[in-house]
C-alpha cells in the first residue's frame, strides 16, 4: 500500500531536511520512496512543501506527487501555511501541526488577524479528528515534528530515527536529538 506524507511551511524551517530524514527512514525500513520538494521563494521566507510517497510493496507503482485529498499525514510547520493547504489531507488523515504563526509582513503592518492554533485546528475538524497541535521548541522544530510523526505511526521506530539523526547531523546533534525526543514524548493533542 502506498502511503503519503505532505509537509508545508516556510523557508528556513527545515522542511527539506525533515523530508530527507523521513525519506531515509522509509528507505531504511525497506520501502521504495519518492520525494518531491517545492522550494519557490524559500530564501525569502516563502512557501516550502515536500511530498513523500512510499510503499513496502514490490508491485506498487506511484509517482512523486500527492493529489488533493490524498495525504495520509500532513505536517504543518506554520499555521497559516497548513490552513491554506488543508485540502491536501485525506479525510481521517493524521494532522501534525506546529503551533507556530509567522504572519506575513503585510498582515502584521495592516494589523490584520492571523489564525492561531485553535482556529487552524477548527478548519480541519470536519476532515479529521486525528489532530495534534503542539508547541515545538525554538530550535530544531523540524526534529520535534519528526518525533511526533514517529510516535504516531507504525512504520518508523524511534531507535532508527535517533540513529539517523546522529549520523546525519554534525552541528547541533545533541540539541537535535533532544528536540526529537521531546516530540516523540509529547502526549498532548
């Protein structure tokens, strides 16, 4: 069976790194994996998305893109970005939200309202009840979100994820592992 993870956020939030780690975890568990990153204006704080598809079945055929309403898991690294792409999550899919709002300058200058975690959660409640909205630490938020993912799916193990993080991170390894462990242990909703 083909499984899909859609990640959205803004440039500088570590989305490409998070997607790469998830891809490696899936491959390490014996899956065939496809990854599509869309970076656009990432260097200017613009939207970044990643689409990961994987399957343990040898006969499963799949392309790199996730269709609207087909993501089994959606990871929203920024509330507004998650809200704007809510249609990507399949009904009863798993939504992992970082309770982080980075309002665009135009919104801030005009003193317009920007959605908070409760509002974004409400937007998704007709689509799924499987929602976790967590306040990640200031550093290594992407690894916190990886911990949330690993703790709420059966495909990946914490031990394999920690080993991968230790192998891949040269700078901030201990802080990254601690952030992952915090996400893995998070028991809120």
